[in-house]
């Protein structure tokens, strides 16, 4: 099945750049709906980025703790 053309509305979805966007409120202007969707996507990406940063910091801390434990054992 080929992707619908940009601007096509099909079964409650709006197609743009090969992606479908769910139209939750057909009374809402399309530009406003897409802007909200983009903001939501950016917030989600920001949360994932923060989570990745947090995990990276945790991993670095774990590595340092393991190195410290190894040195402590070697000194015994």
C-alpha cells in the first residue's frame, strides 16, 4: 500500500511527509493540532534525552564505585 499524498485525511488521520497524524478534534484548526503534536514530540524527546543523561551519570558512578572497591580489595 502506498503512502497517501500530503494533506490527505483518511480515517481520522492527517498525512504529512509520509507520516500519519491522528486528528483528535476535528473542530480544532489543523495547524494548531500539528503544533501541539510537535510540542508533545519535543517534550518526549527532551524526557528521553534527560533519562539517557541520568543513566549515563549513574553508569559512570557505578564504574567509579567498582574501581574503588577493586582498589580497596587489592590493598587488603
